[in-house]
C-alpha cells in the first residue's frame, strides 16, 4: 500500500518506525519546519512501556528516564490524603517512568529525520471508498491507499474528513514548566486545593516537571503572563509551590480539551493518538494510548490482506478502551470541581482518602484489561 502519516509528533514518529521495514511505501509529513518537542515533561505508565518494548525502544527510553515508585495525593498545604506504591502487583509488570519530552522525541526521530517531509501541511483530504486524494500546502496532490491522521487533538485530518470535529472545552486553564532541583527527594505529588491543583513530577535526578490548573470557564488567564497568573492562583499553597514558580522562566499555557467524536475511521482514513482520543492528562494516557494504537494498527496492517478488515478490527479493538479513558479523564476533572465549596472539598478529599489516588485506580483497570 501507499500510506500517508500526517504529523511527526510522538505517535506519528512511532507509527512510521512501526511500518519502516514493511513492504509498504510510507510518507510522513509534518506542517512545521522541524520536529517541535513542545511541552516539558512526560509521564509514561506501564502500558506505554509495553508498547515501547514492542517497538524495540524500551531499553533506550528507560535508560534515559526517572523511575517512579509511588504516587501521593496531598492537600494544598502538602498534608497527605492518599498514596499508592507502584512496586506492587499489578504495577510491578513494567516500570512507570517520566522523562523530558524532548528526550523521547530525540529517541523516536533518531535515524529517520531525513525521511520526514517538513513544512508540508495537508490542506484537503477527499476520501473515496478505497483511495484518498490529498492536497498539500505546496500545491502538490497525491493519491494514497491509506491515510493515518496522527496530527494531534487539533487534527486537520479529522477536520477535513470526519463529521464531528469540534472539541469539548472543559473550562480549565493550565500551566506546565520544569524546575532544576539538584538531588531532590520528591515523588509524584498531586496537590488539590479548591477548584485548582498543582503537581510535582520528577523527570530526572535534578529536574522536576510541574503542572498547575484551575477552573476557568471564562478563560480569563489566557492573556495574563504565566508567572503572574501562577502566583495569583497558587498564592495560598505550600511554600514549595511558590518556590517552584519563582524558579522557572519558561511556562507553557494551555486549555484542557477533549474530543467529542468516537469516529475512528472513515473510508480509508484512520485516526490515531490525540487526533482520535485527545483528552485531559488525568490518567497520563496521551502517549500510552497513542503507542497502543501504533502497535495494534501496525500489526493488523501486516496480518490482514484487506484494508477494511484492518480498519474494522482496529475500531473493534480500540473503541471501548479509548472511550473509557476519555470519559474517566473528564470525570476526574469534574471531581476537582467539587472543591469549590467547603462541603464539596470535604467530600472530594474523603473520596480520595477512601479510594486512593484516582489515576492509580485507572491504571489498575487498564493493566488488568491488557490489549497488547
């Protein structure tokens, strides 16, 4: 087949590597002038490591990562609410790790950067039953047997081909940044306040990834300088949060959004990664689910003779899992909203105390229901 992969992000690069040594002719296009390792840190739960192992990259990625052994939920003043070990079953099957996003990009792109067609945007995809006619930003037109949209939550492929393309704005603003922290003793900690939360997540022995969010339905923080906004939102938090904010210069602002559609493919166009299941990072499944997509779709392409058998089976294997992750991730954001009132905050904190860290509950279910 002649295959087009749109987007050289983490999922697109992984998909290209998966198909690299097959008999198919594969084009990988990226709208930017180069691969942008945007973001700060990245967290990879056990199911992501299983997928990396099948790509032959587990050893390399783990060697550059920080191993996570426990998760803590705390109040805004760092009083423990709940904690869980990641060294006990079922979490002992694979390591839970974190690393700088740029390092993962570097590993994925090694040896294939010259094969990427940069500065090439997909302008239009006309999808017939068994062929797709693709128009690119440079005016060229090409025909493909299969188009794989791996171009993120704001996917141009989804916009061009699928019916339900708009996103659900969850009314939450967020900030991401990293701080230097030599010889720190931090473990991943989620501090919950009122309608806000702050996270410390080590990604190296000397570096910590930080994430903050607040309910902001009117998007009032969009035009406020990052450090000023963070100081305003987290002024009542523990001094360690204030110190972290004071010790950073590069802050990435964003909004939490979620895909509404559950369309996975149409004709011979299929979505993978955030283009298909973009949602809040409540379960740290953005990369993990994308890598699962890559392994499952890549294996089906090699095993099946008919493309529509590939796509039908891919949908059957993915729809329930991705829907559960999207819905659960959105619900966890809703749980944070309970903190707006004193009574709601009490109930929310009691739920965390009684049931444990919410992301750990989700990881346990995902590991129990293995797909690769």
